[in-house]
C-alpha cells in the first residue's frame, strides 16, 4: 500500500484493514498517490503503522544507496526492505545492502558491478526485450533502463545519448555490435 490517495491520514486504518483481511505481510510505499515518485519518502510513517499492526511490514520508497537502506531501516523500524528504482539504477544494490547488514559477507559480495559486467547484462536484456516485446516497444524499454542506470554509471549516460534518438531496433542492434562486449561467462 501507499500511505493514501491525497493525504496520509488513513494510513493506519488502511493497514489495519489489510491485516484484518488476512494478509501475511504488508509492503508500505511511504508516499501518497499524490506524492507520485517525488522525494522524500516518509519512512517515519511506516514506524507509525508498526505501532498499530502485528503483521510483518516491509519498507519501500526512495532507497537508492546502502546508506539510504540503513537509514530507512532505522527510521521505519523495518528489517525487511523492498527496492524499486534503486535496484534498476544499481543492480548490485541488494548485494551491497546485504553485505552491510551482515558484515562478514563484505569481502565477497560488496563489490559493485563494473561497467563491462553491466554491459553484458544490458546486452542480455536487449536480447530478451527483442524476444518478448513488440517491435515498437523495444527501443523504449532499453532507454528506460539506461535512463535509470545513468544515475549511477556515467557510461550509461553515454549509452543513453547514443540510443535515445533510435526508434528502429536495427539501429540499436548496430550500436550493440559496435560496442566491445566483454566475455564475462567465465
Ligand atoms: C521496474 C519496476 C516495476 C514495478 N512494478 C510494480 C508493480 O507491478 N506493482 C506495483 O504495485 N508497483 C510496482 N512498482 C513500484 C514499486 O513497487 C515501488 O513501490 C515504487 O517504485 C517505489 O519504490 P522506489 O522509490 O524504490 O522506486 C515497480 C517499480 C519498478 C521500478
């Protein structure tokens, strides 16, 4: 649930109704519909909801970094988090958060994805997009991901600039072919 439609006055009542209806857990996106996706997210309102319900709560909204995640846990009182755009912008974010929460995993799992590693995933994503989406939706879907990735990766800005005017998937295909894609299979 979000905190409400136009305001958050009934957030607790909504959570209680969801609990009464038998939900096993509840994810709270800590904004109203009117807030859209504008920062901030009001994680403290999740702590308010925690006061009135017993069912497990999951905090969501505006978690872009490991530091955001730790602050969200602290403010909301939730151990469990749900990642939206932050995970799209940085596919290694969940791994980084897990490493920060369980420090013994830091050595093996805290590393961010390098751009070459990510580029291999983008190429795989493009292959899936071409296999499953209508032709007129394909370039847009790639641009959506690059658009969020450029928050974290400067190279994604360059890639976004290169493909932003393309509407023909064949042009994107040529662009991919011109990139030196690393072999990251080993
Ligand atoms: C790629 C993507 C897909 C999403 N799909 C859904 C969905 O199917 N249903 C839904 O209620 N919210 C969906 N959301 C919204 C998220 O669940 C989340 O509530 C919202 O993005 C706010 O979190 P954020 O600030 O971390 O992005 C989606 C978000 C993203 C980025």
